[in-house]
């Protein structure tokens, strides 16, 4: 045993649990922990410009690779409340992050001390566990339990609040004998998988709905193997996008009200059976339950028992980690294949491929200012299959999900349920911190981009390069489109005549903020683009600058002010505002093949 401060013990445990990187902002109430981080020297630290930004960096870091757990650190009071949005986003998408906050000394709690807030109570609804440690000797056990909880069952975030005097107190702790607690994950039984496959065998037009739980469980290879064994097409959810490559013959498209494909919705409506794995039947995926479930049976596999039946009652539910379930699905399916007990699905799969090849949305617009559809077409042509996209919410993200292509797991990194504006920049920085080599392209509308634009300075300071595509229509575009239902266009216009902006191609009423100047002022590089033929050279320039300067590079694309993106209130009633692509039986299965 060795004597050390509780803060030093906390750093030792994080090291033993595999933590090598943290994000945060130091302050008086958390300085003992920072002192221990400095003395130990084994955990890197990236200084955020806003504590919410640190929480989103931690999210991006976790989402980037299997096994990662992002750590965000802040002082007492507003630091913790600022990180609530990151905790909510992580909890909603089953993302484990560890949030550590400083706190006033124990004797000053509940006495309205300076920056002393009950962050334990505030954060409980958006964490798996939130705790203020009141005894120094409990710090090791608390951190050990935190990692155990984050990894067990449905993953999620934990907040540990450390009073100043608790951090400073000396305790006995032996790092050499410390060992992480084994994580608990429920597993499907053979009987459950047999029953699910029996039900599947009775269906004529089955689909697999692949949720984010498959990616969280690192089970995408098993998913593809199971789909290929059975010949069943796959509908990934937004959080499961990339679990099966977009160009795989059994990738049938996404279903939903917004982030969906015409062919994905059509195949869902034509199906008679759905096997959902690691998904939560989110409302933007299903629309109304009556339409979504009519005429089809459901089997639902999820790691969290309370998810089974939460949105609607499936015909059969299985509580299981996605990897354990899929491994057993593959094993039993192989046995049935050998015994010639697997139904032939070729005709149904071909029908889904035909829809995928013909039910396309038009992208090849030539207008200036550009339509967003053309921007995504150009991005498909310029960026390869290894590209990792990072995005949050808005028409930019919705159109991106409709038109971009994702070929690998963890190459569409998106906060699905919470959708906080400003998430994209810090999340992209977290992804870059987790993977120095990955090709990262972030996607924002102008308002998302402005929310936490200061975090670009973090990318410049810590040499975290990536490309950020900003599609600028000077509108709160999604809200403007939603306001059509109220016959108004109110408080959603961002454009104004910026007296300091000199660009002959910008209209007289202006596009508002000069993003190029702001980005350059934060130590990064930026390019403004007006026409589609300028995009490929801009991307080439951005990649050269990233290599030379090792900073984020922003490409701002000036869009037409108003473009309505396809969406609707039901999956069978999607409003296609723009002309549809020409349909033909031999059409390509990807709009990526269209020319710039």
C-alpha cells in the first residue's frame, strides 16, 4: 500500500482502466486532480474553450473506436451544468463518457457557497450514475464502479463530483493490485435464437433493422455475415449507418421521416417481418406506430430489458448484447443452412435492390447559388470510402443522411437523439484525437457551426486537422421548413448586410457572419465556394493545408437561401419537394457515380 492523495488515486485508476486522453478546463475546485494528472504524466489533456465543448470532444473520442471511453473534466458550479448537454447526448445514444467535476469543500455544501451547485442531483436524469464522493477513502471504489457501470449493460455516461478537500485528503491505495471489474452483458439463449429464426422462416419479405447497438458492440462483421447467410436485406438506423456498407447488395437503405431514402421507406412498407437488433424504434425512424407496424411482425433484440416493449410490443423480445445475439444467430443459421432449412430470399432481395437502383432523389442541379443536393453529390465524388463524417442536426445533417454514403462502422458519427447545435466541431476534434490518421469530414449548417465555433482554436493549438464543410444558407433551415405549417418565416433568418464583408458574389442583403475571417482569426484555414466546379479544387487545397499546417480547414459553400428537403409525418407520406431522379431498371445503386 502507498500513501497518496485521493486525486492521485483517481488518476492511477483511470490509467489502469485504459484512459490515455482527457478533455477539459481546469479551475480552482478541480486543480488537485489536474496536479495529479501533471505529476503522473500518462494521460494527455486537451484544453477546450468551453466546458460543453469538452463533453462533446469526449463523446467524439468514445464514438470513434471500440473500447474508447472519453473523459471530460471541469471545475465546480457552471462547469458541471455546462456539461449536462454532453451527458444528455451521451446517455441518449448509449455512449460511455466519464465526467469529473470539482466541488466546494464538504463543509460548504448546501450553504450557497461560490460555484457550489448540487450537480449530482442535476445530472442524475442524464447519466447511468451520478455521485458526489463524500469520503476520500471511497474515491478508488467510486472510480472502479464508474468504469464497471459504463461498460455493463446498455453503455452510458457517469458523473463523479469531487469536493476539494476530498481530492486533497491522503488515503492508502495500491496501484499494483488494482484490477478493473468485469463488465456484465446479457446474452441470448439458444432457445431464443431458435424461436426467432423459426419466426423469420415463416416470413416472405423479412428485413433486419440494424441499430447503433450493433456498432457499440463491435458486431458489424457478424451482422453482415448473418445477412449474407440468410439473404435478408438490412435497413440501418441513423445510429447504425455504416454497420453494412452502402454499396453492399443487401443494404436496403434507411427508413424514416427525415434521414431516410425513398427506397428504404419503400422496402420497409413492402416487408412482412422485421428483426430489430440494437435499435430503439426512434420516432424519426418509425413515424406513427400504426403505419410502421401494420402488416408485419417484429422480433426485437436489445441489451436493455426496459427497451423491449417501450415503444410498441414486439411479437418476440430478446434481452441480449448485440454481439452475443448475432454470434448465436450466425451459428444457428449456419447449422440450418447445412441442413437446407434456410428459406431462399433471392427474389425479395432483388426487389429491394431494384428499388435501391431506381427510387433516387435528384442531385444534379446546376443552379447558382448551389442547391445542397449538388453539394452532397460533389462530396460523394471527392471523398472516398474511408471518409468518416461527423454531423449533428438540421437540414444539413438530414440532407447529408439522404445523399452521402457510408461504408464502414464508426464512419458516420452523429448525435442521434439529443441533436444539440454546436456539437459538430468539438465532436470532430474528439474523433481526431482518438484517430490521428482517419480522413474526417465534418458537416454543418451555418448555425450549428456558429454555436461552438471557438473550439476551432483547440484544433489549431493541439494540431487536430480535419475538413469542415459548412453549407451556408443564412437560415435556421430546418426550423424555417417546419414553420411552413404555421405559415410563417419568423426569427429564423441569419443573413444581414455585414459592413466588413467584401465578396462580390454575396448578394446585397448579405450572408451575415464572415466565417472565413472568423476561422482565420481562430488560427485555422478557410475557403469560400460559390459553384460546384470550385468544390473539388477547394477540397484539394484543404487537404494540402491540413498536411502543411495541421489545423482544421473550413470549406464554406454558399447555398441558395431556401431549399426544402424531403421529409414527412409518415414513412408512406414523404413530401418530395424537389424533382426525383430519372428511374430505370439498370440505374446505379449509388448517386455517387454521377459527375461533378
